[in-house]
């Protein structure tokens, strides 16, 4: 903590020993700002996609559908039998037969709003909501097979598994993008630090002739680049958050109500970007400075 | 009248290099640039409190020899010992610590032009993190080299003589055991060169070891009565220890 404070506060006299280098200073701030901007958007995309996929998977996990084929003889009796089976199954909280209007709404995207559902061989659907403990799907399928032959229980497993896998991959992609952004930023700051060190070769020589140790010389450069990167990252992160607020939020996920951006504890991540940028700049500049000073012996 | 320097101004023990231990030693040293050998088999011992002039024609290797003495160059063969330690085995940090005990007046002064003269003179203290308790000493040192009014000026704004005096002030601000000066009077008139040499003699009387490279034999002769100096002549790759006679 003491070293961190010393790094932030600095020593005005020591700082003045190395002259300011205009172009590398501005480039460092710009690069840090741009990377922070991209990092905030990568985070927002990753977290939002993760929440969206998780939300879908959760929604699908919380319901199942029983489908009675349209050509099933004596549909009403089959319907009653199916409802009876469901109502007597442990773990099923409710079983609701979908009305004709609901079925019409489901088919509307393909056949239009005026489809005569009643006159078409459309399967009858029953929505099943499990209780907290859930039901035994395989046991229920066996009972339905015996009492309502032809009925199909769809617990959305075929959809849920790929969605969960997609969510995990999206998170991984998000982290990979962030790691890439960090690596690019480290590379750019290393280049800028090298340029600054090269431009100040004579200053370094004089400092060495009067007894400056490598740590002293490196400190002046490290502090400068760390603060510039931190400042740039703050600017970039703030701009990105403003831009995020300017994006249309309503219905962005197709009516699922998922908010694009940061929610709750997610806010830790964009707030962590400036200090993380500072840490990246610190490490990159320190490594570059000591390497350069070793070469310049 | 020029003020004399209060020894207490110089931080540390002005007789630190004493007790008879050789401060800088070159033992059978050779050095060259590219494929050319500048000198070889060169040996030299600087005893504490001694005063040496190093003379020789231009290109003889005077500056190179001085650079070996403050570990700015590494000998191709032979050993350079700084305060008893083999310079070739010193880490970069150890070289830095050794340089704090060796004040150098460079021929071209080696200032940082973006700093004021006062900041340049105080630079050795700044890099040693000792600047906070040295402000009063800095003021007295500026007065000693008669640069008080110029303290806030940048190096390019000063005359050659003023720059040389500032370089001398910077060289001694850490109270080094040894002061090495490379042609300190090369760019100044006769009066100013006498003033600079008088400052160096004053330091020698405080116990500092002095090594001055110069090609100005007239200047050396003028100081003969004031200091017990040895004259070393570097010529044709050989160091001739001519003694006090000129």
C-alpha cells in the first residue's frame, strides 16, 4: 500500500528528471482509452449474452409441454386422461391446456393471425409447470405411454443443453476478448515505453553518470505510463458507459426483458478496468524499462 | 571575493577515502575501439588525497582512461578496481553506488537541459533520494562556484565557464572521495581556468582525490606552487608517470 501510494503521489523532483515526451504520452492515453472502451463493450456483450442464454435455459427448464397428436382418436378423453395423469404426478405444480387463441398465437408467425386452428389437425398442447422439487420425467413418460398412448412429453432438454453450452462459450469468448485487449494494450504500452526510453537515452546516461540506480530511472517511466494508462482507461470506460446508456434498451433481446449492459454486481467489472489497465501498464513498462536499461549498459 | 567552501557543506566524511587504501586502481589494463588498441598494459594507482594531472596529445586516450576510472567503460583485459572492488564484477546498482563516490566533471558537462542549473547540480542528491535535507548546502555550493544568481537558469543559457563551474559543483555535491575532471578548462579563458583549478585544489586540501585530464601544460605549471601534484603522460599507448617535474 505504501509503494502504491508512493507510485501515485510520486516525487516531483524525480519526475522532473525525465522530460515529458509528448507523442508517447498522448498515444498511451489514447490506446488505454480505446482499449478500455472496447473492454467495457466486450464485457457488456459477454455478460448480457450470458444472462440471455441463462435466462432462456432457466425459462425452458421451468416448463414442459405435453403434446397430444391431432389424429389421436377420442381427443377429449385423451386430454382428460393426460390431465389426470399430470395432476396426480408428484412434482407437477400445474398442468394447463392451451386455449385455441394461445395455439393460434404460437402458429401466427408461420401462418398469419387468422389461421382457423379449430379446423386444422393441430396437436393439443398442455403446459406443465413443475414445483420446486421437479418431477421424474422418465417415470411420467412411462405412465403417459401406458395411459395416453401417442402423447409426447417435451421437457425442452434438446434446446436447453445447446443453450447452456452456448452461454458457457460466450462467456469464454468474452474473457478471451478481454485477455486479448489486455495483451494488445500491454504490447502498445511496451512499444510506447521503448520509444520513450530510446528518446531519453541521453537523459538516462546522465542519470547513470550521477549515480542513479536502474530502479530509480525505471520508476520515473513506470509511474508516468501507469498514470497515463489509468487516466486513459478512466476516460475510455466512462465514454463506453455513456455510449451503453445511449443504446436502445427496450426489447433488445426479443422481448425477454434482458438488459444490455451491467446489472447488480456486474458493475464491478467496468469499474475494475481502470485499475486493471494501470496494473497492465505498470507491468509492461517496468519490464520494458529494465530490459532497455540492461541493453543500454 | 570568491567564498571558500565550508567542508561541512559536503555531505559525509570528507576524509572517507583516507586510511591509505587505494581508491582507484588500473592494473595492466588494455582498451581499444574496434580492432584498434588504444593502450595496453596500463597501470595506475590513485591514493586517497592525491592530486594527478593526466596529460597527452589529443586522441591519446585520456578521456577513455578517465571513463575506465568511473566504470563507464569496461577494460578489455586487466583489472579496474574501484575502492578495492573489481569493476568487472560489479552489478549495475553497485556501479551506481560507486559513482556516488566519484564526482565527474565531463568535458561537455552532461547536463539535462530541461532542468535548471540548481536542479542539475542537485541531481546526484535527487537520484540518491537525499535532496530533502540538502537545500541549504545547495545554496552554499552555488555561492562557492559563484552561480547563485544563475541558479534558476537552464544550462544552454550559461557561458562555458559558468557551465564548467556548475559541473564542478555537481561533481562534489555528494562529497565524493574522488573528483575526476576531463578538460575542465578546455572551453574557458585563462582567468576562469585558474578559478576552476583553485576550486579543485581547495577540494584536494579537504582530502579529496583529484584526477584532471588536460593538454594545457601552461596551466599545470601555473599551479605547481599551489599543489603537490603528480603528472601522468599518456602517449603512444603508454602511461608515463612523470612525477611532479614538468
